[in-house]
């Protein structure tokens, strides 16, 4: 099942509630919340207080993407203010296993993210520990960047790796997803699609309708044989 996770980073924060309610009504499956600390990435976005407001706007799950160093420090706090999924970066954790355990103990689903330059193979030891893997298809830090085509094969590789372990874990893709490349990322094995600019820039209802229709009418293109059967 494909899911859309609109990234609130691309909204106008002066009207955050309005933007989110429109995407919610138009069929957002969850909302992607990009937390940046100015250390792990060269940008600062928002943190706990905004999460508290966001939680009041929607009942949909909050998909929190922590782009902060030593995310272990803040897992409990984000869970407390209503995160449903907490994704940490492999590159930022002191101990990935500890992070996974903390997220689960806090009652959330756990995600593990890698940057474009990080090999997919680093995820292999953690396949059973996480409910979702996030493949970044831009350098984390900013919305509105161009999809890095070289990352498509990381999605394929990860889906094959999960298949090898008989796991049907969610693969989230984040960065530069547009009408032009949505088919490519679905074919490659992603099923949770983060979209900032593609949902919130322009007509939100129109954009959401386009992607919902795309999912409904999606016919796998270049899926490897074994994926076609499932
Ligand atoms: C980038 C963030 C993304 C970003 C996506 O660091 O992790 O979630 O908001 O925005 P678009 O879809 O505009 O690339
Ligand atoms: Zn993100």
C-alpha cells in the first residue's frame, strides 16, 4: 500500500493549520515533520513547540524525521508531544540499537534514515529492529531540491535486501519527489512517499488528487520479477 506523507517544511508557517487541514482533507496518510538542529544539517527548522501545535491540527500520524546529532537525547520528548513514527539518522546516532529500543519503548514506530552518500548495506544489521527505512534522495537540510537519480538504485537494493529476509518493511523516500519521478520510486520499491513542494506549492487539492490517482492506477513498470508476484 502506498502512502503520502506531506512535509510541512514546505508550508507557509503563518498559515500552517490551513495548509495542513487542506492536505488532510485531500487524503494525506500522515504528516512528515522535519526537525533540523543546524548541526547535523546546515539549517534549523523547528522543534517541540511546533510539534505540540501540529498535533492539535490533525489526527493523522506524525512522521517525525529527526535531522539532529545524537537523536537518542530527544526521542522521549518527541514521543511525549505526539510523534507516531520517529526516524533517526544512521549517521547521527551514537548507538543505532539504543535508538531503536528507545523509540519502541516510547510507544512509537521506529525509522532509520540514510543520507545519499551512505551505502545501503549499512542498514543490513538493523533490518529487524526498524519498522521503516528512509532513503534520502537529496542532501538533507532543505526542501525544494532536485531528486538525485543515483539514489534510485539504493531503493531497489534495499527492497531486495528486505525481500531476502522475508521482511515487508516500509521504505520511505524523501527529497525532490515530483510527478516526473514518482513512478520511478514506486517501481524501485518505495511505498511511503514524502512530498513537500509537490504537495504544498501550487494547488494542494489538485496535487493530492494527482498523486492519489497515480497510486490507484499504478501499474508496476520495471519491478523485478519476484516483486511483481507480491
Ligand atoms: C529535506 C527534508 C525533506 C523535505 C522534502 O531535508 O528531509 O523532507 O522537506 O521536501 P521536497 O519534497 O520539497 O524535496
Ligand atoms: Zn524529511
